[in-house]
C-alpha cells in the first residue's frame, strides 16, 4: 500500500511525486471516506454561519457553548500535526518517556488554568488575552503581547499547514504548492463562513475522527507484537542487541517515564528530572496552556463562568490518554516496521518521506502501511488530515480575533460599527491563511519541526506566563514592568536560541553546547527568569495602578463571588470544577506511577 520512495514530512521541501508514485495506494472506499468527511466539515461551516449576527458570535461564539463542547475543542485544537506526527516520532526514538509532554507538560497546567486563571479571563469579560494585558497594565504591554501573539500564530499556522500539505502531497502525489493551496482553502472556507463556532464544532468532530482513526492502528499493532508485554520484550531485545554506535537508549529508559533520560539526553537522573519538571512541566507547560489564546479562546466561548472553568478540566481527561494513541504507535513501529528498526539500529534505510532516507517522523505512515487494510487506511488518512486542519484552524481563529479586536480596533480604526469589525475579522482570516502559505515554506526549511515549535513557545509563551503570573498575584507590579519584562524575556530567549547549536539551523552560532529540545527548554527557562527579574526591578522604581483599577484582574483585589459561579455549589461533585480537577490529578499521578 505504500511505495518505498516517499517524500519527507518534516525535513526539507518535498519534490513533486509522479501521480502513479504515491505513498499510500488508496482504494475508492478510502477516497469516499475523505469526501464524506470534507462534506461534513463544509456543512458545519454553512450551518454555523446562520448563528453569526455580530462580532461576538464570530470571534467568541456568542459565549454560548456548553462545557463538554468547549472541553473537547480545547483538546482538539492542540491535537494537530506535531502532536500526532511529532509524538509518534519521539515514541519510536525515545519510548515511553515521551509521556512527559502530556502527564507533566500539560495536565497540571490545564488544571491550574481552569481553577485559578479562567475566572479572571471570563469574569473580566475580556475578548482576548492581550486585552487582559491592556486592562491589567497599559497599552505598551498590550501592543507587545498582541503583536508577538499574532506573529506566533502565523508562524505556527504555517507549521500545521506545511505538514497538512506535505501529507496530501506524499499520500496523493500532488505538488506541494497545490497541496498547500487546497488545504488552506478548505480551512479558510469554514472559518470564514462560521467563525469560531465553525472551528469549535469542527474540532469536536475532528476529535472523534482522530480517535477513530488512531485506535485501530494501536490495537492492530499491539496484536501484531503480542500485546504490551510483547512490545516490552521486543524493545528490551532490540536495546540489548543494538550496536553501540546507534546510541539506542537502554530498555529501562525506554520503558519507564522517570527519570526520563532518554528524552532529555542528560546523563544525570537528577538533572533530567529537574529539566522535565521545571523546564517542561513549569515554564513551557504553564506558559503555553495558561496564556495561549488559542486554548483560552475555547474556554471563553463557554456559556458560563462554571463552564469556562471546567473546559480545560474536562479536556484533561482525554488529554491524559492521548499518549496511547500517539506515542504507542511510534513504539510499535520501532519494533515492527523494518525501516524504523533498521534506522534505530544505526542504519540509513532509503526512501522515507524525504526521499533522502527514512526518519523517525515516518513511523506513523510506515505503520499504517504495514497494519491497516483499505477502508481503515482511508479513516487513518482522514484522521491525520483532520488533526492538521484542527491545528491550523485554531491558530487562524485566534489570530483573527486578536488582529481585529486588539490591533485594528485599538490602533488603526477606533469606534466603528460592529459590522465593520466583523468584516475586518473575515478579511483577517483570508489574509492570515495566505500568509500561512508562506510561513509554511519557512517551516519546511527546518530539519526538526518539534524543535522549531518549542523554540517559538520559548519566545512567546514563557515570558508572557512570567508577566501574567506575577501581575495576577502581585498587585504592586506596575504597567512599566509589564511591557519591559515581556520585551526583555523574549529577547533573552532569542539570544539563547541563536547561541545554541541548531535552533535556527545554519543561522545558529553554536556558542552554547545546547541542541534540540534541550535548547528550547533552556531558552524558555531563561526568558522566564529574566522576565521576572526585570519586572521586579522595574516595579521597584515605577508607579503601580490604583487598587480600585485592579478588581477582576488581580487575585487579592477580586471578591470571591466574582470568581465563581454561585450555583456551582449546588451541583453534584462531578459537575464542580475543583472535585473534577482532583480526580484528573489523581488519575495522572497514577499513570506516572504505573509507567
């Protein structure tokens, strides 16, 4: 079903494949599944258009969606290209320690967002994260945050679009530029029609499609290797027999999440744990999940403050099981797929998605080739496309909100009609999609998309989290400290990235002996520390805002009744935020112990 000479997904720009030399030999039933899916996607956009009467409907779904919808959309918006392809690649290379991106690098921050931070976002009635910065600090902090966020979304949308176009190219044989244009047009159509509601309802659909497409791959793959016990035996045997020059992690490191040395690359178990807990679990994780408007926007579309708080908590339950759908296929491919087995043993098998040799990024596609029959193959292909579309749609829908509300309305054209800003939002959606085609080409020039994304998160999310957490809990923090901390933290992360070995490819100076995701962790940690230090120093010599202007924005100045839903206390425990979060935290602790 898969030709040996496929084109790369995350290394270089693929050359056009002849029409007859496609990666997957899809049957008519596979194409039928794809067509049915795209009909549903566009149909949801058309239906959602009927509910768009003003800009709040378009950008925030009229704040009318139930918690279970926004909770699934919260996860689906993150379940994009890198989540699936990148984590399966890490699973093949490093094994079970990759779960730290979920159980340490996501769940705790999601629960913190729901319990502590969402009441401020939702209760203050801000329309975006940058608008919160405007009210807490001033226009300087607002402008810095709005511009950096808009740029980040265009760059990250390009990553999702590039991988989406690459999949279409590699599987169907289309030239990359045509695949990019078609993929962009589909995403553009339903966002422009129905705004955030179309994006969210499609994300809910995409969540179920993704699960339905990856679950058979895992179950059939595990059956082929003799269950989880057989998988562990094969990984142990491979690690014992691998040549030393292949640098295969020992079996105990591949089959145990702690101390995670296979993932971090640290020889010291203590340093490895510190890097995972602080660099990934605190700075990068909290920076992403608590301040990234792509995620926060889904919760802000909820119909009540209780629903907004529960959105990330509900999302935590499926999130903790995503590793079994993404990491496990990579681990299975590493013992079942001949090309990945050879690669892990230090070989250089020809073919792969790049045409320049098999890479770990090819693990999922090769496993699909080896275990899925036609029909399930079409479902798996649909799931991949759904994931990439969900990621890009989330970026674009967040961008058009910030561009319209925070940049255009505040700095370009003030005091216009609501219809005017609704039109600007739709035009911004079109413009962002076009720009994403070009940023997709930028993404294609990086040898490792995961490293690229983690570096971007270090630039934009880590300093923002430092400013947010300090400003939300320290009423003395001043407006001047807000913008100066953001700028200095971002610049420090950029400097560390450029001084490392390969964060920017040939542009990196290689002064610091840091590479890969380790460089991103250090850059993010540096941004956080520098932001805090500069913010504290500037606060000491500048004037804070009056306390009465901080109500609803700072914890100590906000009454409890404005941070909670008065009716929530009467709900059964499974509908209340804190007990539900406690169950999620307990479950993820158990998973860390088991694995």
